[in-house]
C-alpha cells in the first residue's frame, strides 16, 4: 500500500504532505478525524507509509487509498485486467527484487519499461530500477493484491542464498535458532508471509499448506475443498525463515522441530479479521505447516443460507424447536458441520434460553451464548466440562464433538433430563450415527429415548455462474443416474463446468451443502430396538421419505447449482447403493 509520506531514519520527509492524504480521505467521507489521529500515532510508532498503516488497521479500504493517491500525486492506476497474462521478462530485474518490493513489469521494449508498483513515488525504487535497467521507465500505481497475483506467474525463483546462509550452523545449535529468529524478523520474510496469507483471502482458501519435499518448500491452497498448487514462488533460501516466522506469529517454539505443535494467529488483513489455526508436523524433508483460515466476516450464520432443500429445512427446524433430546450432525472433516451448528444456535432465542457450548477450539464467538474452550492439558475435557455445565441450569448444550464413551453417555443423560443437546459425530451416513453411538457404549433403548434425529452433511462445489454450460442429458443418463425424478416436466437440460478467469479455470466457485436427515420417529425407533444395522436403518428411512446425500445432490444438479461430476465425486461412497436400491424398487 502507498501513502503520501514516508518516514526516514534521519527524520527527513520525502513528501511533506502526509496530512494531505489523510485530509483527502476525511473530506471524501472515507475516514474520520479521530481515526486519522490514531493512524498518525501508529505510523510514528511502527514507521512505514500512512496509506499502508490505514489499510493495516482496517480503517480504510485499499482502493480508497489508491484513488486518493492517484489524485494527490498525479499517478496512473493499473486495473487488474491490464496485467499481462504471460510474465514480461526483464533480464536486469531479478525475481527476488520484484517480490521484495512488490513491482511487476507490464510492458517492455528496447527503450522503455512500464511497471506497476505498490510505492511508485518511492525514490529508492525509482533509482534502483534506473540503475539496474538503464532505460526509460514509467512507474504506475497498482493494488498490492493485483501485483502479488501477477508476480505469481514468475515461476523461477531466485536461488541465491541469503547473506549468512544456513550451512554454517548445526541444526541443534542455539546459534542456528537465533539466526532463524533474526531472519524471520527481516522485511523480505515478513512480506513473503503476509503475501501468502493475503493470497489465501483473495482466492477464498480454507487452508494454507506449506510442505517440505526433496525439492524444497511447496505451497498449496485448499479452495472449495480441493487442494490447488499455488503459482506463488517460495524461495528455498527463505523457506526455513518463512516457517519460523509463522511459528513465531503463532507463539510456537521455533527450536522444537521434532514434535507436532498447534497454535493460533489473530490478524487483520485487508479489513478482515482472520483467525488462523496453525498446525506443524515434522516430516522426513522438513517441518510442514497447515493453517486453517477462518474469516470472521465471511461466515454465514443463517440456516436459510446453508443450502437446505425446503422439506429438509422444515424437518430440521422442527427438531431444533423440541425442548429436549439429542440432535446430531455427521460428516467428514471440513464438511461444514460446525458452521451449521453455529447457524442453528444463532437461530435460537438466546435472550430467553441459556445456551452453553463446549468446543475444541471455539471457532467463532456468538453473542449471548456461553462458549467454553476445551483445554486437555489442564484436564478440561468434553466430559469434565459437561458435568459442570449441568449445574449451570442450561436449556441448550452444544458439544463440539462426541469423541469418547463418557462424553456420549453424559450427553444422553443430559437429553433425558430435559436439555436439548447438539453435537457432531464422524460417520459417513446419518443412519450410521446410531450404530456409532452403540459402539461407544450407549444402549439402544437409551438411543431411541434420547436421539431426535441425525443430519448428515457434505459440501459440493457450485458451478461458476459466469461460465457454466448447459447440456442436454440423454434419457438413458437421466434414468441410470436417478436424476429424472428431480427434473422439471419435459426438461432434459443440466449444466457442466467449463472454466474462466472468474473461477480460475476450475469451472466452480463457492460451495453449497447437501443433506440427509434421519428422523427417529416411532417407526424408526422400533427398527433400532429390533437391532437393525446401519444399512437397514438407512433403507427404512428411505422408505419413509428420507432423501440421501446423493439424491439431495441430484436436486442441486437439476436446479443448475452443481454438476453430476461434482456430486459423484463427493458422494461416490453412497451413490452406487442409492442407485441399486432405486433399481430394486
């Protein structure tokens, strides 16, 4: 980000108009006088440019600062679409210089070069470029996010070792740890880590994977549930320092590289409050890191936005209104179970009801709800917290996950004594939760008495609205896939993925949930008591009108929200069984 004033070590100001930028933003209604004073104080303490400080504090949008700077300094702004698809290579400009200063060439010939920069008014950058290239230059102003995305196309990293490389140190030396700590505090490393995290926000990634292999550090983002290789360059000479920087931010021990560690980073990026859950894992080639990205501003806590089909939504909300009993959510890791639980709680009247949750960890803080984080290190487990909760006179209890027999038994007792209990289990189907509870030591008669219903959930990718393509499905395909009952009368049109710049050529953008709701009505209770297994329970529920995950996915296909390929990818373990049952009937 840019600003009108830069603070130098000798206290000289390159452009004596820092208040001018702030006043321009105040006059435009983008910034209050009080916030401007706060930013100027922060600038004096932290250094850097005023615009950068304003954006870092989340006081002003990045684009607003850019607009003001263009007006103030008579700069030309480079829109996103103006960046070249293929990297413009200038032999005299090394990649590490471009990355370190956030500069990207836009066009070049024998006599001139046009570049986009985050700080085009910085005389150091202009002088360095003039000395390095020896040709006429034109510097334009660009958004940091756009420049970072353009720099990703430079796939060749600079392999030059940093001054004072790692080879002189033994991995066990204290000197090496201190050296890593110093490197992790240097500007290129700080900037690189910030770019990696900022990029996760730009691509709407749920996880950031930094993994060591024999050829160096590899960066991948999980986008819409699928891991995608990042085109961002991770300089191998910086890899150890990058890992150390992340560990320092997460308050982890950078000297410990033999054991897994877990930590947390809270930071503000582009006005977004990010909560990063950091997990380290030692491997053969080096220490890998996975960061779960939780954007507090992007979470949707409205049940109506969870992708429920109308009938499933009606049944589920009816179960939430019951005064007591257990309502379970099942699905694999990353299927959105916790988000649905939060949405369920936010749908309740917390003013008239006492709601207490036990979570590991607390992902999002909800107003009016008592949330307890589990601390197994000090003995605060799910079971121990639950025993204490019951003395707090709760109406509704939410358990992050039923992990052991003791937790399950206490949850059942809580439901039987007049409490509504919400929790999650890791099973593939809704009916499978019943047999899972039995495996955890809960008797079947207690299951039928306590459990109201089980909601199984998966996430499928939504087709990109910009490029999805209609296709005519054959009669054979409609019949064999089971799609025909969900299509409008006479309609044979479904959609498939193609790919465009808006969805980064994947054909998909965003995700939507598919559901399977197993309600323990009196007939289902009798089947449970008769000793039916998970398959028999599922078929009984289907005979009573339950739609399976695969069938709910077909509904989304018929509505043009997703593709058959995507539904089959996510529900492959169940689609065959569903089709066989349909064929038999």
